[in-house]
C-alpha cells in the first residue's frame, strides 16, 4: 500500500511539473507575441477635402464635411464628403512602439492605395521617408486628386507603414479603410 501511495505521489509530482512547464511555455509564447507586436503602429488618421478642382461642387451653397478624423482600425469609414475632382489630404501619424534605446526605425514611409477608383485602376501615393526613435511618432501627408469621371460608390483604401531597423529587419503595419465618393444628381445640378 505504501508503494502504491509513493507511485501516486510521484505521479502527482510529475503532473504538477508538466502543468508548470505548460504554463511557462504559454507565458513565453504570450511574451513573444507581445514583443513581436512592437514596431510600427498607425495611431491617427485625419482627412481633409479641398473642392477647388470640383468647381461645380464648390459654388454650391451647401454644407459639406470637408475634414474628419478616422479611427485607426480596419474597415473604418472615412466620413467626409468626397466628390469627383476633389483633392484629399490624409495626415497619418505613425509611431515606433518599441521602448528603450533600440531599435531606431529608419526609412519609415507611408503608402496609400485607393483601389479601382481611376476607371478601374488604382491610385497609389507615398509619403516622404523619415526615421523614428523608440516611443516617438511622426505625422506625414499623403495627397490624392480624385478623378473627375469617378463613379459614385465605396472604394477600398489600403494604408501601409513600413520601415526597418539597423539590422535591416523590416517592420510594417497595414489598415484597410472605406472611402465613399458622392456625385451630384441631375436635380441638384439644376437647382
């Protein structure tokens, strides 16, 4: 009977050690995923619309939403009145989310694509590049001219930030947004 109890105790010790090892492994994976998540993050997006090129829309006596802040989350809608011929300026804030002294991120830039808006083709624009120390952020502008012959509808906008550390390890982040282009209907044009 005492041998049986001894085996049970060893069995209990082995099970306890296995649970401890499994817990340590899961904890290590969580820490690794947190450290891998560090790098570049898009933290703020502002959009301004200029109607100078869209003359017929500019002379209307209407209230338009010509600037907005967009949540930095996937599938957020850009809530501004975007019209054919208008000019869009996206001001994007990018942050180096590392802490401490390393790594500095170099050659960071923002690329934006509005898919299929130009007669089925994409519009692509890129910001100037810049460097970011850990914990710092920078705002950059990316500008688009919306074609005059654009169809009304909702278009996908892909926003990417990329950069690398001194070891040439690449870091990037991506957001997908929704942009609605509105057109004036014939009744509104006559009024």
